[in-house]
């Protein structure tokens, strides 16, 4: 899968309503506020794989569900709720592993879920 990165994009800034974001993946593109370093590329590549296996729409439905659940049920602040989304936990935990995204199991994000 080829990563289509659009650097120096204003989209991350426009979508930073609740938390500031440096990049956002909207299959098949990655929009980056500035320049994309290797860590960010790996992180967003993991999100591309997650989106692909959930047919994009499923990814965003679950993403919002987990974020809202973390805020309402677990009473987390917006930033912590974001960091505890299983998709983000998988991406952050593996963003320094150059081969993870190439070898990851399908639906590996499920291993990062908690109540």
C-alpha cells in the first residue's frame, strides 16, 4: 500500500476542535500540518491499515464510539480519551517499529481494547 502524504496541509488545523492534531488519515491520504517524519509516517500507515480492514466508515464509527465512551463512561479528559482509543494505542505503541505495519496481524487493534 502506497502512502499518499500531503504535507503542509491546513486540514489538521481545521479539524483540531477538541485536541490539536499534527496529522489525520482519511483513506487513502494522510494530511500533515508540517513535514512528516518517519515516526509519523509509521503511525499514520498503521491507521491506513486499520481503516482499510474496517472499510473506512467502520473505522470512524468505532473511533468516535471509543472516544465518546472514554469521555462519558470512563470520565477522561479529551486528550486522554483520544490516547486510549484502541486504534491510537496500537499506532502510538508501534510507531517506532519500522516493520510492525508491514507484519501486523489484521485487526490487531483489538488487542489494545480495554473495558
